[in-house]
C-alpha cells in the first residue's frame, strides 16, 4: 500500500521480481540436475540485474557513449530516456536475489507461501532504506504462531511515538539549522561550520 501510494505503476516491477524469484526457488528445489539449476539461477540473475541496470544506469551509459564518440569527432547523438528510478529498487532486487542465492546453495528450503515471500521482499520499513534482510531470519517469523501481547503492543507504540518525536521535534529542527549553514552563499566562520556539522549529525 505504501509503495503503491508513491507510484502504483512500479508495483508491477516489485510483483514481477517477487514472482520470478519465488518460482525460481521452487524450481531449484525440485531439481537435482546441476545444469538445469544453474541455468534457472542465472536466468534469475539476468532478469533482476537487467531491470536494475536499466533503471539505474541506462542514461549514464548513453551519456558516456555520446562523450566517447565525441572524442573521435563522431556526431552520433544517442537519445537518453526519461526514466524515473523506482524507490527502493536496489534493496528489493538484492533482497529477492538473496533468497534465490540461498536456495541455490541449499542453505534454506524455499517457502511455498507466496504471500509470505512477497511480504519479505516488499517489507516497507527496509524497502526504502535497507538493510537487506537474510531470508533465513525473516521468513521463519511468518511461520510462528502469533499471540497478542499487551506488553509488546505498549512497547511498540512507545517506540513509534519516540520515533515520531525524534523525527518531528529533533531531526526536523536541527535540519533547518544545518541547512542554513550549508546553503549559505557567503563566507562563514569556522565555528558556524562546526555548529552546522554538529546539527547535521544530530539530524
């Protein structure tokens, strides 16, 4: 829901990456043929890294190629594309691949629950900032029977409210002070630079 709120069109990429690696994990576990398993594994790498490289590096390589050809006086202008980089694509790509790699190396058994796997790949708190979570640690949490705990609920709410306080009251206010220093277009004294650096760290 949160990811689709940013741009629903990129949900297709997230869904495709999850579906491919879920299927690959199933196929890897079903076969003992080394060549088949290796081929399926490489297919997953090509699919996932191909999408990642296209969105992150296509225009970079096009610009580099244009500059390279200019050195030889070749007037070939390869057009770049107006590509919007999907939020968190690096994290969910490598998170999904980490599952495929672990299944390929037989470190874990593949999950047969697609919704659990999709939740693992698209877990929002780490989707946009990481870190990449190992499937052996994350997926097994879906298999544990959930029992409501009043104490855990209160502790969770406390952490959420404390996080809001640190972000809204502390970080946002120190951010304003840090921006005032770093965005200054005039010469500023050293003490202001130190203060700005401190505010940035606290932010």
